[in-house]
C-alpha cells in the first residue's frame, strides 16, 4: 500500500504533467496565467489572449514626461553643469527605453511559453500633448527573430522596428533617416481590438500611485490592524481567470473623447500623389473582393518596370522578397468578402528597387476574368493616412495592375515615394503580366 506522502507526490506529478501539456498546447488560460506570473517583476507587460500559437500582449510604457529634461555636461571653463536636452534627443532616449522594454517583454514571454511562435504586442502610454492614453507601437514579432538577435548594445533596442511584422511606431523616421521630434498616437482602427483595449484601460500614471510613494504613503496612513493582516499589494498581477471573471460583459463608453480617424482618400484611375514621410516606416496593403478568387502579386522593379531577377517577384509561391521588406500576409474571410494583405517596409527596399507594382491576377484554371470580381477595393495605408481605389470590373483582362509605388524627388531634392492608381491589365493573364515585368515564366 502506498504511503500518504507517495500518493501526494503522485498526484502532484500528474498535475504538473497536465499543466505542462496545457502550456505546450497553448491553452489560453494556462499560457496567460503563466506568462503574467513571469511578468510579476515586469508590471509593464500583460498577456491578454492566445489564438493558435500567437499570444497577445499589452505593454505600458513609461510616459516621456517622466524623463528628466536635462543631462550632465561641462561648461567651456571645464565646470560640471546641467544642459537642457534637445527635444529630439529626449524622444530618442524614450524610444530606446521603449525598445528595450519591448525586447525584454518578448524574450520573457517566449521563454516561459514554449508553444508560442509569435507575439502580437501593443504599447500604450500617456501622450505628452493631450495627457491621454494612446498606442505608440504595435506589431508582431516571431520567436525566431527574437532568438536570432544579438542584444548587446543600447542601440540594438531600436532594431525592434526592423525585425517585426507590420510594425507601427509613433516616432516616425524621416526620409533623411532622422527620427521625428514628436510622438503622435497611432490610428487604432487599423488593428482589430486596439480601440476596445484603449477604451477599457485604467491608468493611474497621473497620481502618486505611479511611484513607490503611493504604496509607502498607504502603509503609513493605514497600518495593519493585526500582525497577520497583509499590506495592500499595489503591484499584484491578477491571474487570467480572475481578470476574465471580473471583465465587463457589456461594452463600456470610451474613457476619453478622441477625434475620429481621418477617412481614407479615394483615388481615381490615373491619379498620383506624393506620400507622407510615415510611409517609409511601414505600409500596409489590403485587397478586398468577392464574386471569384484572385491573387495579390507584387513586382519590385527598376524605373523601367523590369525586375532584376525572379527573386523580386512576390506571389503565393514566393510570398517574401528583399529579405522580408515586401511580403504577402495571406487571405482571410471578412463577412462576404475575401481580404488578402501585404506589408512593405519601403526604407528597407534595396536601392535598385525604384518601383513597386501592385497586381491582381485571376485563377487561370477557372477561365474567369476581372469582370467576375465584385466589390473589389484596394486599400493602402501608413500610420497617419489611408488611400483607397476601386479598380474597374473589366471582362477583357485576367491580370490587372491596380496601383504603382515609385521613388521621386521633391522640389527641394528630398527622396519621396509617390502612389499612382492604374486599373489596367493583360488579357492573357499572369503569363503576360510576368513577361511584361521581366520574369521568366519558362
């Protein structure tokens, strides 16, 4: 007969094995509770959900107004002094700190959740101009990208901008490579669920509870009534099960009144325009349609619309080019329409790429033309603006150039990207399309 201690040990071993299998299987409650326990010494991060092998995390970044605005220096006579930080230098300091926190949060999340392959992370802070909460960064980072990185120097923290997918940041990079000196909240409508998180955010950063003075003052003002009464724990991380139990079941009104996002700019065939600086840091492409199946394709070409090699041809069998600077993100069903998305990091494109052609082509096996597509629409967006174009429903063609992005020089000589709406194509479909751009179709 087994002893009591043996039975207890056997029971605990079975529980541990069950927990481990749940963790490996990405059970949402298990993963979130485990990760948030690990985050207990990092109150900035909180796991809020798991879908498949992707975990969602929200991070609270230190407000830039909490940083010192002076730095040690030396006068012309050699005496120590304090010098006022330039606005751009202060933003750079804050951005580096945020990058460090993002990398640390991602590394810790991957280390304690072995079944997670990617993390969708969004960063929230209090905006310096309005003192309202807003999102200042979001994106998806894979385990492979984080584990392959060499995180040794302070400047390595800024690499979070380059190694993630669909990364958006409130600090923009100008065409000359400099960081902007302002922090603008990101458009929450571009990512599902962000606005809801912001609406239900409860933040005490503006009160004394944001520092150690809060807990210390509470303990002095409210001493324990008995020796065994625990002091209030201001930094306790609630378990996912506890959070889910107390989460509101009905939609709550927004805690702030933010201005409505700018509506997309509609383009007409042949129209072209210069794009803002924000497109250099990230551009999203979404083609929405129904009625028939179609595929999104990208050509990275020279100024004459010819690819340098077949590697500059992005399609379903080769979904990435230029070391990930241009990539397809796959198709999804949204209501009655199919949506295929792509992401482009213009600043990372090699210099020989002077033009990017955005194309759709019909499935040749069906024999259908672009006239079979209904409710077709192309949306192109960056952190501050979105443009939309409805291509013509042309029954004579099977492959269509919807739009083109191309390099240009502004009147003051600065490099910019321009966008042109096209809506023209080829009757012989993908083969004619490929040959016209210098791709060997065999």
